[in-house]
C-alpha cells in the first residue's frame, strides 16, 4: 500500500466494480489522438494486410463491409486511466480477414492514416479477440473515435486499438509503434497495469 | 512520426508539497519537491496516486507546468473538476508538507525540444495551457530564438491562469506574443464581443502555414478538434500539429 493521502476519501469506488488496477470508470467517451482528426472518404478507404513476403490482401469499403460482421460488447481501458464498460461495436473479426493470409510471422504493425503505428503480437489478434470496427453504439464510427474504421483489441490498453487503421504489416520481430517508442509499454495488458516501459 | 525512447522504468516515489499557489478561483499550482526526479521536457506529464486510509487508491495524469533547469521543484497546475475525484483534493485539500506519490516524466510526443528550429504556435483551451506554459518557461530560460505565439482561450478574464506572468514575459520578450480569446465575458474595453476560437483568430494570431511552425494544441476534446481542423484547413501540415485532448476527471 502506498503513502496515505491525508484527507483523501475517494468517491468513485462504489461505482467502479471489476476495473483493472489504477483505472476509473467514465460514462463519457474521451478522445486520445496525437494530431488532427483525418477525414477519410469511403470511396478512398482501403485496408491491406501485407505479409512478410510482401504479398498484399486488400479490401475496399464495399468489399470490407460485405464481409460477415459481428456485434461486439466489451469493456475498454485507456492508459490515461479511464475505463468504459459494456461498449458495443460492429466490425469484422480479424479471424475473417486472416482466413486466406499465409504467414509465418508472429508480430504485426498496425498502420493508420496520418502515420500512426502500433505493434501487436499476431496471437492477440486471432481467436475472437480483435476486430476492424466500423460502428459504435449502432452508428457509423465517428472520425474522432477512429472512423470510418478502427482496430478494436479490447483486452489491451486502448491505444493498441488504432484509429483510422488502413493496414496490418506482418513482422518477424516485435518492433515498437508510435506510442511504444515514446515510452509506453510494448504489450499493454491493463490487468497487469503495463502502462509504460518497464511496468 | 517518431517518438523518443525514455530509458528505464518509471518508479513510484514520494514527493513533498512545498507550496501551493492559487492561479484562478478554480485552479491551483502545486509545487512538488521530488527527491529523485530525472528531469523532463516541456509538454510531458506525470502520474499521481492518492491512497485513502483503507487502501483505496486513485491515479490521474497531470501536465507539468514548470520548465526544468536541472534541479529544483516541479510544478503542476490543476483545474478543479466539480465531479472529479482527484482534482478537488489537489485544489482544495492538499497543503504544504503533505506527501504525494508520483512517477514520471511521461510522454515523448507532445513535447517541445529547443533544438527544433521552427517557430512555435501554442493553442490553449482553458487548463490546456499548462503544458504549453512549460514550453514558454523553457523558451524563456534558454533565451531560445524560435519565436512563440500563444493563443489562449478562456471563458472569462478571471479564468486565465498565469495571466500576470504571461503579461510580464510578453513585455520583456519580443519573441513571445500572447493573444486571448474570451468565450463568455471579455475584459472592460476589449475590442470584440465574446467568441469561440475561429478561422480568423488562427489566421491573424497564428503563424502562416508557409513558416512551417511546430504547433501544439491542448484543451478539451471539442476545442482541440475545432482548432486542429481549422489549422489543417488553413494549410498546416497535419504531421506538424501535435494535440493533447483531455476528458474525464
């Protein structure tokens, strides 16, 4: 236990069940982005998985939204300390997108419009753990929350759920993405409170 | 886009509050003596942890307001959020002599590095001024040559933190300009009615996109979205516009 803060009672504990350590509950949907919000017209949207051999699998918006989609309800946890419970999304499972992708690489770099990147092990994207989401709460995903489509990996801190995602690149070695190179944890498990390098 | 690696791990340590200072009726600066502070870059933040007697604890991130001359205390400036859990404790309860756990510095993107030669445009909404103030103070201490412009949106004149210090710095430093935007109430004799930040504000009081300034925008989400959209529409390179948005409490 840490140093007792004289006169600090804490207010939110009753309304915050089952949160990862150091998180608090919010009803809002705060925004965390490194720069301006890009506006991506749907007729210019595409999503590409590039394997370690350079083979590309690309979907345009019509092809992507014609894929089988899932309704997803999950808790999300931002490294800036807020958690939001029971968020509802619609998106395409990465299992579906990887169906015809042949790869022996274990790591993935997600790329987004604007140059943002984040690294994830492939095994964290498969087996029903991750999606490319394009609806939130029954509505098209708002640009400031990553629309038209974002990665959704709810079991990791939310910066891993890259907004405006436009591609996944397979890698043999794990390399740090944008926030990871700026001092954030390379994996980011909220239940282990892996916020920063060394946590 | 590349950040800078921060070496080592961030360890929780106990800081001692050495002074507190009211900035506005709802914002307070807390001066912290931190025994083992590695130094920070302007724009970085720290994580602070409060613990109740029964062991319940709460963490929040706060931007650092002070620059880092190589030694001395570290200052954070905290805005009270009425429904907040941690901020009212910091603005209303904490006193000199209290100890607070923290770790940092954190963040390698929303920082100004004095080696960057470009002019700098700072755009602040409310308490978003705090990390930008650290940049202004760093610039002043280093007598840096990059000219700075700050556009600072507040509801009323009474809501402006650091107002006296900014006035003094502008008077003494020809390389620093500050322009206030008042959204609810202007000072007496102000030439325009209250308004929100708009194209004209950023066009007249920012740098032209041709100067390729480094731009830092910090404030509530809606403010940052508006300002960043206008900057991109005016022709600023999106990769030169760094943003920090805050929400929650």
